């Protein structure tokens, strides 16, 4: 974090973005966002959650250190079934490129933000950083 310029495009596209189906279930006062590459995963997660609890609520959805983070409001233990689905997708997010949805893995180089990226998205970021 801090004041340095983020890698081109990653930040700007990530901000304030949530798949349409999820939006009405997430606390509007949160700073939720999801990287574009995870849209399909989040749509699937939404369907699974809605099947358990059609009116399910989420406190926040975001990407942190290249992984999906989803927070339930209140006491998580009261929503064990929802929690199980959420944890499954949080784990899966670590293997899906957050920019394009292709199979990816965590990229953590010194001085750069940790992100889950595929080989080709990783290459793009690398080229930009060197120019
Ligand atoms: Zn990619």
C-alpha cells in the first residue's frame, strides 16, 4: 500500500466492481470490490449461497493479497453452511487469475503487491513495471 503508483490497470479495474448478482446482497456501505477475473467464481458462489439462504447478506467482499475475502455480518458460527461455501471459494480464488479468470497462482515479488495471476497476465504486469 502507501503512496506509490499501483501497477497499471490492476487497481483501476478492480475498484468498486462486484458481479451484478452479488451486489444487492452486500452491505452497500462497505468498500467491496472484486477483480474482474473472479466474476465467474463469485457468480457461482452467489448461486450456492442463495440456494442455502435466498436473503443471505454479506458484510464485505474484497481481494486481499491475491485471495478472495468474504465477510458475513454478525456471528459467523450461526451461518456454518454459508461459511463453508465461502471458505471453499476463498480457497479456489488462490488458483484463479484475478485479472482474466485463467488458472493462476500467487505472485509475490519484492516491492510489488501480492496477486493471483496467470502466466500471461503476470507477464503484462512485469513488462509494464520495467518500462
Ligand atoms: Zn490472467
